[in-house]
C-alpha cells in the first residue's frame, strides 16, 4: 500500500543526490547550448534518468519528457508536471569560474543549468519514492528547449502533446536578488508579455541642406522614439503596465546626407494579458499617426512573444506550503512583478500552475543579475529547489 512521503524523507533523498547534482550542473554549465541545439544537455539528462530506471521520451530536436509514479488511469488523477528550461544564451561568460563555459560566445547566464539539475534531481527523488510505494500522484518531468527565443520552445513542447493528461504545472526560476534558501511567490501576473517591435522608415533621401525636399528619416525616427511610448501610455490602461523601450536605432552613415532608410527596434512589454491582446493595433496606429506629417513611408513589424505568467492562486499556495515544509517557515517572500518575458506562460494558458523565484544569492554576498556574463549562483540553491519541487509534485493542489 502506498503512503505519502514525509518532508524529512524527501529531504534525506535530496541530500543523497546533492553532490552529484552539483557536478551535473557544472558539466552542463561548461557545455552550454543555445536554443534548439541542446542535444548534449538532453543526452546527459536522459542518460541519468535511464540509469535510475526511468523511461524518458525524447522530443523532436531536443528536450525530453519523463513520467514517474502510478499511472493516471489507475489513480484517477491528472499528472502534475514540473518544468525546466535547458537552453543557454548567446553571450560570453566572464564569471571566472573553474567550470566556466568552454563554448565561445555561449553561456548559462540565466540559470537554466540550475533549473535542469533541479528537475533532474526531482526525477531521481520521485523515482526512489515511487519504487518504495511513497508516490501517490503521477508526475511528468518536462525538460524544455528554447526558452530564450520568441515565442518560445514551450509551444514546440505543447505541439508534441507534453501536457496531455496534465492537470497542473510548476517551475522555478533563479533569482540572484533573493537569498539562497528563500523563494519568492506571487498570485497573478509574475512576469510580463514581451514582444519584439521593429519600425522601418523610408524616403527618397537627400542632402541635409534641403530637408524640405524629402522625408527626413532620421528626424522621423526621433519622433517614433520619443512620442510613440507616450501615446501608448495614453491609449492603454496604465494599470496594465505597458512599457515600450527602444534598444537599437540605425540610420545613415554621413553627417550631411539624409538617408533613405532607418530602423528602430525595441520591446513592448505588458503585465496584463487583456491589454496585450490589442496592444499591436494600438502600436501600429500610434506609429502611423505620429509620422503622418513627415512625408515618409513606414512599416511596423510586431512579433508577438509570450503572454504574462499568471500564477494560479491554489497552485501558488501549494508551492508556498511545500517551501515552508522543507525550507522553513521564513522561506517564502513576496516577489515583485517583473517586466521580463517567460514562455512558461504558454503552459498556463492550458492548465493552472505557478512559478516561483528561487533564491541564488549567498546571504551577505554580491547581488548579480541574470543575462550577464558574470552571473554566479550559490549552488545550495540546487538542493533547495529539489526539495521544494519534489514536495510540490508529491502533493499537488
């Protein structure tokens, strides 16, 4: 007869894998792979799961899923899914770690190597619990490729049926602003919608001494840069957290020539999914109307990215209860909303779930930032994450 695993039992099993998971994380960290090329990472995870007696199923290209526990048909329960993203970023590592990236211009600067090690550890712990008759819920591990590209590898995973039979889903994301042993939670939106925007302006061009005889592309781009964000702030509900920020602008080469074309690129972010759904039309109208007096042609390319991650209240409560169980009463803090994008949101359009921020900062130590080449993680976060998600998966909502 099966029975629930206690928090102490989960902690003991997690401890038995602690050192191995750190080594696996370091190996993955040293061999990072960008979106949709994560074949080595997939193989490392699949091999360890197979050696634990589990049966991972490889996804097309890269990534895998692995079911653990009693069959859903037998228990009458839908599966609990636990997700890790496995891709790295196309940037150089400057951390100085002994196990720093060996791949030029590619680095795990967002903590996905930590996420991968944690969910692998969850698989090893739950595999032991199942073998001992202590896992009463069916669980699915998701190792997802391509989180760092728009609109995200989660859509590829969904297309391959990875959520079939799943009733709820959970994930962690490293947060170097939060101390290790602590997790940040929030009900409702925890991240933002994130879209790519490119505005291209063209005209016949001309000499800077005669701007009245042509459309001034550079001046027009200046109007887009300064005025369009302000227009959005007046045409979309300010409570939706809309933010348009430009990251790149290019036009011309000579100081005395008006160029024929120019572009400005940026990101449109929104905390509210309902505002996000019609922001594209508002953006297009704003650009067109702002540029109407300047005699230029304009093309607006709006690449829809990901919706906001909206945490389900009950699932957030499950994560918080699990954290207090295995990490201690003071382990849960309220996290701020982020304007960053996260494709975990696509799963939450299908089933309820929650994502929590996993503390990776050494108490009293330096505060790093993600997507920076110098990122360092307190590796005790791996053990904390394994205990937290194992406890979550063993109970569910």
